[in-house]
DNA sequence: AGAACCGTGCAACAAATGTTTCATGGCCGA
DNA sequence: TCGGCCATGAAACATTTGTTGCACGGTTCT
C-alpha cells in the first residue's frame, strides 16, 4: 500500500473527461453520477436513460484506456465492492512513521473529531437558538481562524434573516459596530485559546451594552465567555495536528443556524425560498442536468 | 398461513431455504453469502464459482416466488442501492414536535456528521497533500457557504507558507487571478450541490492552465471535479437541517493543511514559529495568566 | 473550394446471457 | 419389483448483450 495509490476508475474517468468529445463527456458524466446503475444495469438500458447511443459507452471506455465497456464496468464493480477493510485496520498497523504516517495522522484526526462531536451540548445550543430567535439583531464575531466559522454562521443566518444579521466590522472598523450594540440584540463571539484581544473587546462591549452574549469557545474560562448568557463549548485540542480543530465550532454554528431556522417557522421558510429564488434568477448556480 | 412480510429478497430467500431441495439450498446459501456478486456477475459465472449448474439459479428464483433469475437479481440490486437507505434510521422516525424537538434535531445532526467523518478517504487527502507540498503556489476557491472553508484553509496554510498561498480574487476580481494560473501550481476548489457557476469557471481555468486541480466536493460527478487530479469527497446532505453540512469539508481542509505542514518538515515548523512570534510581538493574543 | 478528418447515430454482427427442454438416475409407495 | 415422481445435469433455445463496420454531417486545414 505504499505506492501512490491506483486511481479508481471513476477518477480516471474524471481526469480524462474534459479532453473528450462532447457526446462522450455527456455519457461520462452520466456514468460518474450513476455509477451504481452503471455496474448493475445493461449498456443499452443506461443509454436509453441517458438519452445517448449505446455505442457511446463502448467508445467512452476505450477513450479512457479500457478494452471495452465490459472491462470498465468490471473495474467499477470492483471499486464499489463492499470493502472488508475494518475501520480499525489502519490503526491496527499502528505505524507512526513510514510512508503511511500521513494516512494514520488523518485517520486519527478524523476519528478524534468524530468522537468529540456527540459531546457537544445540544441543550445549550437549543437555548442559544431560542435567544437568537427573539433577538432584534444578531452580531457575529470571530478573528483569525475563527473568522471562517463566523462567516459561515453569518451566511446561513442571513439566508432567512437578511436584514438582522451581520458580522462585526462588516461595514467599517469593528469599533464602529461596538457602539451600535444595544439591548434586545444578540452578539455571538467565537474563539479558542490563545484568545484574540479583539474578540475579548467585542465580548466586553457586548456585555456593557446589555446585549445577549453568546460565546462559542473551547472553555468556560475563556475571557470572552465572561458574562456570557450562553456558552457553547467545543473541543479544539483533542485532535492531532499542528493546529487546533474547528470542526466542533463549525458543527455548533450549523446546528445553531438550523434550530434558529426551525424556530422561525413559516416566515423563515418563506424568506429562504425568496433568497433561493433570487439566486436562481441571477443564475448563480449550474443548471441541473435532466 | 399468512405470507411473511416480504421485507428484502434476502430474507425471503432465507425463509424459504429449509423447504427447498438439497441442491437449491446450496445455491441459495451461496447467493445469500455473495449477494454483491449476485447483483454484478453473470449467472453462469456464479454457477462456476459455486460449483453448481446454471439452471439451478433460475430454479431457485422461481422456487421463492420470482419469475426468474433476472427478477430476483433486480430485487437484490434494488435492495443494495446505496442512496436511499440512510445509515441511521434516526431520520426515518417522525420528528417530534414537542419541546425537545430542537434538541433531537441537534443530536441527530451531530451524530450524522460524526458518522460521516470516518468515511472520508484519508488516502486521497494524503495524496493531495503531497501535491500541495510540491506546488509552487496554491490558489484556493470557494463561493457562498464554501467561502468559509476556503478561508480557513487559506489561513492555516499561510501560517507556514505565507507567500505561496492565496484565495482566488483576494487581490482584485477573480478573473484577474484566473489568468495567472500556471503549471506547477495547485488550485483547490471547494463546492457542493447546487454548484456555483463561478467555482466551475475557476476549475476549468485551472484545468486549462495545466495546474494541479484539487476538488473538495460532495460527489465525483460535481462539475468542478471534472479533470481534477484529486477529488476529496465529503457528505453534505446526510445531516438533517435546512442547510447541507460543511463539517466534512472543514475536516478535510484541516487534515489537508495538517499533512501538508507535516510534509514541510523543519522548514515549515520554523515558518510557523516565526509567524507565531510575530503575532505575539503585535500582542494579538491575550496574555496567558499564570 | 476541395479534401481530409472527426464525431456521431444506425444497423448488423458474434458472443454471452437467462431460460427451457430433455434424458438420466435415484427415491418412495404399491 | 414395477411405476410414478422429482431432483439434477447437459444441451439447445431465443433473447439480449457488447461490439464494430458504415454512412452521414460538420469542422478544419491546405
């Protein structure tokens, strides 16, 4: 398992796709999108559903280096075969060094993050969401790496409450927004150790302004959690790697948005539909293929 | 006698098994034990491996109530189809509308996300990281909600490779950067369905420019994955909630950065220390209390 | 413009598929 | 022991499979 990994037939297909004739690209995409049917149903059957010529499948297979459709399909079925590789196999080998050290690192990291997720307090998130639901306005803060989480939360909340949500500092220096904080509003601060001075300043301003303060942090002792009405804890340091993990923080943010949306009921749903309709009208997204 | 509920073709088979002729029992057991091969390989092929007569398979199918082997195999194929069967029946059971509905939603969401993390391909990430390690320059793209993941990846990579990493469009319109792509560089595109037109444009530009294209997506059929040298898959839709989950994408990004850092060795470590020292000198962080 | 080329759909091909028939051999009841 | 029954394997069947040759239409190069 030391070699650069034999690429799966699907990735071979994907790599070759752009350099293929138009019609072959179509069927290639169809195969990639329906690879399970590709392994089970017949070539003519697939051709009928894809609205293409049966011969195109044979030609596609040959174009990406197989002797024919039969061989491509055989490769696909082998790739799909339920692997008997137990999730512990990688760990059982227990090699910390050598060519597989990277894979081991990733596996450990993912497993640690997966183990941390269920430890997040759902009750705390639900409570915080109720607060958000009642807030007149929602401010979101996160600096450095936490900025990414802040932006996702901002993005999702604005899908159904566009005028009431914004990132601190979005329209000018952060300091300008700090003065705008007022009671009845909610401020969300995201951070973990080492804590950024700026985030603590925001938290303190929020507290002094009498807003509802929600902290997403790695510890109740975090400085931005002081005086917070809600503290949502995640595990940042249990995962290996050179940098703390933000997976937990992101999961919290997503759940927070999901419950807030749920509390919003019909009104929120309508807002979301409006937003989606506007995006569709602007043809932001790639049209779905039939 | 009432007909047993025909849950799955396999259980039908198991029930009828004892009342079958000896030879048919053998074949039936073989099918039950190798149902994946039963759906993919041919009848004669199976017969050869089972050491039985091909006709026995037709007779088996008829004996348990199917019109022939074709129909039995079709039933087995449908039973094995991956998408519809969610690994967790949590979603199947009706969502409660009581006061605990929110907590249930969060718990389900976190559990689903935790279950998806270990399914991420560590090998694919390790391969992609090796590519990043050798890249002269790294471009990162992600639009709309994926922007958050893109920014985190950008942030972490810049900690130890500051001059060689940047987000597409960071210094002006995206289009300006597209022209700057050149071989030896790597372009990372993050996206999931529905796919943004802009991200597809970036992917195509990257492909045409001959850069190494790395796609972080929810499907190998994603348009930005076409022609990609590496595709890192995450599960976006398995988690409940009004919006797809980005937890998997974030986990991938973090692992990617971690392994790339690891490959960087001493040089990367030194760069990281320099960055940290600079941040400390600017007193970005709250001083640790003794 | 002419010619060479390529992508594409159609139709015919040989091979392989699932099914059925038939002959055989063993089993049990009369 | 004979006669009917049924399970079983081998071979012949019609169908479907994947493949390939061919002609048409469009593009590109000379």
